[in-house]
């Protein structure tokens, strides 16, 4: 499995991906799921991929050499596209091309060949943009209301994003948010594993040196893993246990609602369900 | 969708279920997913169901009248079974029976007709037991190592269980744990909704009056919804943001690991992926 997450806040973007792939539990390997395309001062783009590894690797390899099919005699590539939208279209087109070649054989063998990608970055003259590209080559773009995308094993790491992430968040805090989201996923799903690739991009920079591969010994991530678990424990302990029966102070559990009576117990073989 | 969770700790058991069903987003209804079978002093059992509503309702209705098929002239029913294992077998058999009748038509119409159930409780002379019964009628039992089961939209509410739940937890704390798990699920998935049915059973009691239907105005659940979100926020804020670059104190993010170099940037059209 895979977990990749990308956040876009006003101050910049954060990209993080795990590196575990599995084809059955006895065939687990480490593969990067992140590629960074950069021409300093001109463009900075990050591609994250999930799904069938052979498909996504082909897409990544081809993308570099591809040209947008309707771009005429002076072909549009990821290196001369003037908008991130063009790059997203190119990526979608590349995905379709790989499926045209490999899809029929994989389908006939009953192999799951889905592949979902996240593309984010900035090209000079444009604001930052973040896209989610589907297996079918179509794509959607993140907005201030939904300023993140996840691919792969997304559910465990989603609550923290839903609760914490806001577009006005400083970039360092957004980085923390992405790493806590990854930590929650690692904790609940064995098929998502270290090392984590992390790239942080500051809005307008058109380059980044904030790129790191986080493994077991990374001091910051080790602190998050230890500290987040303990703080959740403290948060949990800080909430009062429920008290049954009406109570003057506090928050009793058993103030009856009208619907209470509906949950009738069945006490005899002849009783009917309500 | 549905979310049901059942916990078994040494002090007792907690059962909770939401009540939203949907057949498409414009056909959302409220249906109970919990049934309580009780004969005070003799047996107390709770059944939670997820999946196709017509299948699970038929199973619940039939279960009351069914007898274990190999139980001879003096048939074993849920009311005279001497072990929870027998009740689980009966439930599995009932599930298979409903599938025999309804399965072919649903399958030929391409309708998803899965149905997964949780059965827990206690019969006099036995300890408490908790089972997960699959669509195929087979089942597994909870153990001290894995002392909970979830069905339906399980992932959002799983991290809190993985982190907090231990079999030695007091029953009131286990109740809080179940409700926090439900709150996390409500927060991230629209298709899981209030009211929540909650039953708490004390080990050995063979009956329970701790049954409640939790709606929007329940003071305890309202406090959890408010307080858990705020405490998560505080826990999140309490963790330092990452600092790039080596640092004397604190937990720097950018202490390079050996694998750092592998995440190479592609800076020219001719560059190769590593």
C-alpha cells in the first residue's frame, strides 16, 4: 500500500510520501513514490504516485520526454509548459498512454492496475497549484476550501487534516500536520512504512532545498511519534468519563432523549423487533 | 454507510452503532443497527449489523425463531443455547439461510449484498464473549490482544482504539473510548450519522439498563465532540514545529540520513530517474 499527502497553504506546499510497496505480505519492498522536477527560478514541481508500481513508474519515466499532443509544431513539455494546468493535462495524457499499452494485458490477467497521482508546484508567472490526477487521466484542483489531497491508504491520516489544516497556517505548522497525518497512518496500517520522503516548498521560491528522507533515526519524526501518542493519551485522559443517571453538574450521559424508547430490548422469543 | 464498534474489557462490554443508511446520497434514512436480547439473570446479548439493510433485517428477524440445524429433537435457539459460541453458530447459519434465499437475485442485479455482524454478550455459566460474523457465516472471536471489533466505516475511528484501548480499562473509560471513536468517524464521513445507540454491559450482570440513544442534545456526547476537537488542537499545538538545519537543542528535521541523496531532483529534460 501507499500513503501520500500534499498540502497547499498560502505560505507554500508540503509533499510527503511513504516508500513501502507490497505485492502480497511476503513481497514488501521500498520504492520512492516522489519525483521532484526543478529548474531554479523557473519552475518547481513534485509528483506523487500510488497504485500499480509498473504503471506509475512508466508514467514518471515517460512524463519527462512527453509533449502535449495538441501543442503543435513547438511541443509543450513539462519543461516549457507555461502553466501547471498544462503540466496536469500532459500528465493525464501520459497516464492514458501507459494504460493504452499495458492496460489490456493487466486487465486480462485480473491484476489491479489503478494508478492515482498528485501533482503540485509552481511555474514562474503563476501561483502555486495542486492537482489530483485519476487513473483515467482526468484531474481536479485543490481550492482554499479543500487545500489538500491524499492518495493510497488515506483514511487514518484524514481526521488530523480535517481538524487542523487551514490555508493560513504557517508552512512549518503545515509540515508538522503532514507528518502527524503520516504517523497516524503508520500506526494503523502495516503496509505503509518508513522511510518518508518530505519536500517543503515556499510560495514563490521556484526552488527548494527543504527535501529530506525521514527514517527511523530522524530526531523530529521520532519526537512526533513519541509525543503525539502521549499527547493523544493526555487529551483522552483529560475528558471526563461518562456518568449514568441525571447529574447536577457535569455532562451526564443518560439524560433521556425522546428516541430512547425506540431501543427496546427483546426479552422473549415472541417479542417483535420495533 | 454504517459504523458499529464493540469493545470487550475485563470489566464489561460496550456496544455503539450509528443509525444512518444510504442508498445514494439522496436516499438517506435512519435505521437502528442494534438489537438487544435479554433475559435478566440468564443471558444478555447484543447484535450489531452493517451492510445490505434488507439482508441484515431479515437475519435479525429470523434469528429469534431459528434453531441450530444440527441440534436434534430439542432444538437450540438463542434463548436456550448454553454458550455464546452456539449463538454465533446459529447467527452464521441464519446469515447463510438469508443468502440462499436472497443472494441469487441480488447478485444477478449487481447489487452489493454484503452483511457483516458483531455479536457479543454473556450467558450464565460462561464469561463474556464477542464475535465478528462474516457474510459467509463464519466468525472470529475477540481476544485480550484484540479486544474490539468494528464494522462498516471503520478506519477513521480505529486509531483511537489502537492507541487507547487496553483490557484493564474501567468500563466508563471504555465507553468514552467508543464514543471518541464514533466522534472521529462522524467528523470525517458524512454517511455515518446520529443518533448513536449505546449499550454498556457490566461483566456478570446478565442484564443492563445502561442503554441510551444519543442525539444532538445529549450533554455528554456534545461535550466529547467539543472537547476532543479542542484537546486534539491543543495536543497538536503543543508539538514543536520542525526546524530545518542542524540544531543544538530541540529535534531538527534535517539531520541528513544516508538515504537523503536518493531523493535527487530532476533538473533537466535529460536527467534520469534514480
